[in-house]
């Protein structure tokens, strides 16, 4: 169980650290939206966000409509970026 948790945590921490490093110095506050999985509530994950002054947004428990809105936004971005 411990190895699985560490590996799964790294799958979230490493990309987050890379994103924060690439996006440092933005003229606005960055927001990251996620579900409520344990990896997103993990102390290390939350501390990375706090140190980088990134706002953490989480969907409410069992609120599938939150995900629908996020997916709709991502679809609009994808269509505008990839297909235009």
C-alpha cells in the first residue's frame, strides 16, 4: 500500500511542480481545479500550491455537474486551440 501511495502521489506532484516552474511570474493568480481525490488533498500537493501562490479549486463531493462544466470549458479550449 505504501509504495502504491507514493507512486500515485508522484504522478500528481511531479507534473504540478513542472507546471508551477513554467508558469512562475504570471501577471495573474493561477487556479488549479481538481476533484477531491486523496492525492489532491495530500499535504505535499497543497504545500506546492501554497508556496507557488496558486489557488486550489475543488469540486464538491458527489457533484457531477461541476465536472460537466469543467469538461465543457476544456472542450471549448480544445476546439479553439486545436481546430483553429
